[in-house]
């Protein structure tokens, strides 16, 4: 085997092992937890983006969430329940595939 080919193979093997190890890394402890909920029979993931913003994304659904107006109110209620904060504003992002909700945790819900 020629020296140049041998060096390229070593480089490819090294790159491949780095790539594989990166796929096997556990999620970081500081990463926000996603909560799976069902709304109107469809699965959604709810998770905090920041201390005052939560998101809802549909699992396995490619059409925009905005096309399902009946689900919006139920998703906002689910965010309030899981975050234990009051939703003060909301809007769609990612071409309507994600619902973002601003929450006020100073006004904890009394449910």
C-alpha cells in the first residue's frame, strides 16, 4: 500500500470514529426536558426555550399547526399546566410548524 493511501485511510478511520462517538454522546444535563402530550388525538412535544418561552411541536406531522385552530387553545392550556405559568402571548414559528408561547411565571397558576 502506498504511503499516501495509507495516510488517507488513517484519516478516514479517525474521522469516522469521531463521528460515531458524537452520535453516541448522552444529552447534556442542562438540556430542557420535553414533555409529550396528546391534544385532539395528536402527539406534541412541549419544551421550554427560555425561562419565559415554551414551544409546542407536533410529532410526526408535517402540515403546519396553524391549520388546526382548535388545537391552539388546548396546546396553550397544556403549556400552562406543564410549566405552571400563565401564557401571556403566543405565535407560530418555523412556517407554522411550531407554536411559541410566552409565559409569566411570576403569576403562577392557582389550580
